[in-house]
């Protein structure tokens, strides 16, 4: 049996950085197993959506302002509530100023 870097027994516990190295190896292995599109860092507020906001934004060629508005609209019920809707409005106001004066 081969011991992988993500296995805690792989490390010399006398190395003061062994724990950090082990955590990095675990994260690297986790990311190798999945597509970046299947991973969400810090939270799960997009996991149950029929389409990920990032996928919608890219496939529809939305710009920064539009994309952020979509992101905040999509997640407001699961994460930021009213503040997320206010952020979406702010990004839409920025888009209006940018494109329509």
C-alpha cells in the first residue's frame, strides 16, 4: 500500500510544519477529484441552485456589473438577505452609469 501525502502517516511529526503540509496535501487531493465548477469555497449557498450563477454569467457573456448583480440576486435568500439585494441594486446602478450616463 502506498502512502499518499494526504495521509497523516506520511509526515514526520518532528517537522514543525508537518500539519500545514498535510492540510495543503488534503486540499490538493480534494481539488484533483472534482472539477473547479463542482467546488464552492466557504459556504453552500449556491449548491442547491439549478444552475450556478458563475455558469450563467459566463454562458451569457455578462460583464462585471451584470454578473455581480446576478450573483447577489441568486444568493440573497440563502446568504445575505436584504444586504445582498442592496448590493445587486448597487451593481445595477453602476452598470446604468457606465453604459447610459
